[in-house]
C-alpha cells in the first residue's frame, strides 16, 4: 500500500523558516527552552550492522511512535515476480519461530511438507492446458490437508494480539513502489516489547499460511483493482506512461506473477532487502534517548550485517510523443494526465510542488476556481507531484471527474487552458506567498503528533539518505520564482511529454 493522501514527499518535507520552526518545536521541548533547530532535537545513530536509528524525546504524553522503513518496494522486484514486496509485507505479520507457534519444531516439520506440496502443485499448474486434471486435484487435496495440519501448530494473529493487549494504536504496514513500512504507537513503558517483536521479525520470520495468504492477495487484487474501474485506469495509466522504468508495475503485482510466487522467492527477497543496512527506525515520544538506544542496540544490533545490493534500474527514455489509453467500463467518466519530470533533490521537483499547490491546494486554487466553480464542468480535479514514487524520475499528474453532462474531453481541454496560463503569465507575488504560507502551515500540522514526526523523519532518511532534507524544504520553496514556474511548465507540461488515460462509460445496448 502506498502512504495515504497526496504524495508523502510534499506533505512531509516541509521544514520551517525560523519563525515557523520555533512554533513547531514548542511541541518538542519544554516552553522554557530557547529557539533551536529541529536538527538539534534528533539523535541519529548508525549501528555497526548499518541500521540507522533516529530518536526524538517528546514528553507531551506517555506514548511513543515507532516507524521501521526498509528501502524496498515494487521497483526492486525481478521481472516475473511482481507483487513480491507486497505479499512479503502480508507474510511478516504471520509471526516468527517464537511468536505465532505452539511448537516450532513440530510446525517446521509440517511446513516443509506444505512447501514441497505447494511447489509440486504450482509446477503442474504452470503446464497450462497440458496439465493433468486428476493430478491437479490430487495435489490440491494434498496441500489442503497439510495446511490444515500446520494450522494445529500455529497461533493466529499473535503479533497483532501482543500489540493490542499492550495498548497499541495505529498498528499497520504498507508497501509502495519505493519503501516498505511497519508502524505502531505504544505506551512508553512498552518500548522493550516493541524491540523484542520487531527484531525477531527482522531475524526469524516464518512464512506460515503462505499459500492461503497468496490466495488472499489474489482476491484482494480482483476486488480492489480489477473490479474498481478507477483503480484499473490508474494501473493502465502507469503501465502506459512508463516504458522502461519499474514504476510501470502495480505494487500488488500482476495476476500471472502473484499466482506463482513461492516461499523461496520471498525468503531470498527478504534476506536481500530487509537487512539492517537497508533499514531506518524512527522513535519519537516519551523516551529517554540513551536508554532507548541501548534497547535498540541490544535487540537490533545483533542482527547480522548484510551489504545492500547495488541497485541499478533501467532509466526511462525521453518521451517524444503523446500517449493515450482508453478504458471502457460501467462507471462514471474520469481522466488522468501525467508528464515526466525529475525527482528529488532536483530543484525542478520543488518547482512542481509549488505548481501542484497553485493548481489544486484548497478551494481558492486555480483548477478549483476555474474548472469546478467557474465552468462547472468537473466534480473534482486535483494535481499531485511525484507519482508514483520518489526514488527515480517520476510524474506530475492531474486527475479529474467530469460533471454530467460534460465529458472527459471537455475537462481535458479546460486543464490544458489553465496550464497555458502558467507558461505565459507570471504568477503574482501575493499568490506565491500564499502557497509558501500554506506549505509552512501544513508542515506544522503534520508534525503535531509523534507519529507524524516519526513518519517524516524516517521517510526522508530512507529516500533522500538524510532526514535533514525536510529541514531545508521551505527554504528551497521560498527560492522558487515566477520565472522558474514558467520555465518548468514550458519544458515539461507539453504534449509530446504527456500520457492521457480516459475512463469512458460503457454504452449499454
């Protein structure tokens, strides 16, 4: 799953100019503390095995928020194995050798047979039309019986139960194109419980109930992608917009790949990418930084070091002509338009954050005033920068839903009209200042909670390689000029660089 709402990069990345920063940090320290920077409050430690730890003491409530982020997502999957990262996220809630089992020695014996049976069934299924139907039935029955036997040794949902019984809030995980995240908030006297569970999960996971969970993901895909026209349109859009980049893949995976993912594939993926050197942990809340760090070292420091794999992905070649795709479905029309652009830390990425805000942040934004309120041809229209991820060159996107009786074509032309204004008319100083103020205010709101701060710190440490990227954000946004906006619009928001996806309502006979 991708982080909710608009792209996490923008909503997380705002660092404050001096006055706003002081306001944010009131929540981070006693009111008697003089003005200081956020960087002074963050303790960053790299363990010997490469694990990066970020700690912030914040004694506003007796709670602590934990974020574990691994620099791995759909972009890291091998061809033919899409969906690996997402399925692995599911499987890591199934427990470990000590959590989720009544007797792991006995359970392991059965799980070995389950794995062999499942592999045999998959091999026969791969034959397609040449598969022996009687053999398929026999193997399927054998797998079912072994799975039932394995269940006798398993304790279902024990990780969830342990956390729930100890007062957890917001226990969740997500997989995106770039990053896999595990998060939870707990009472401050439960820090060691968290360390014990999560270090064990990083060391000794057990992929129990594998084939059952694989079926769950297949059903999830049918219900949330193939049966939801808007999601299907987004999937087709990304597969069309990107020719070579791994961003063309759906995070959940393609059906033909998910159906044959194996425990061996997931275990190899886990060992390669869930290593300490590929992980960031952020801990924010009612902690004693020194004592908490010692707990982290005790539990996570003993995880063996494993150098991260050198990543090289195929770069997306320049697009030299418009791409269009249409989806016909029994659903209301909708529109997606995207343009290729650089990612962070390019200055142009900051410029597109400003363009996004100009076009669609709030009811006074340009697209809302012109297309929703003015011409009244859209139910909603919004812009978002940096889709579908931030590790590699990405897209600036505009999406919208036309208002009956207007169609997607009319909405598309109205959008282009607003973009032409960006190319020809310098943004007024007052409008630009309002955008900076909005971004600053949003930054303050986002950091009000322990979880919000832990989320942002860990995200930028893992994506940008340095959490301090966020502390420079507003400073960079303030450097964006009307000329920068015009030049970026002229360079990137052009016909030959865009991809258009249209959902048209199926005409019933």
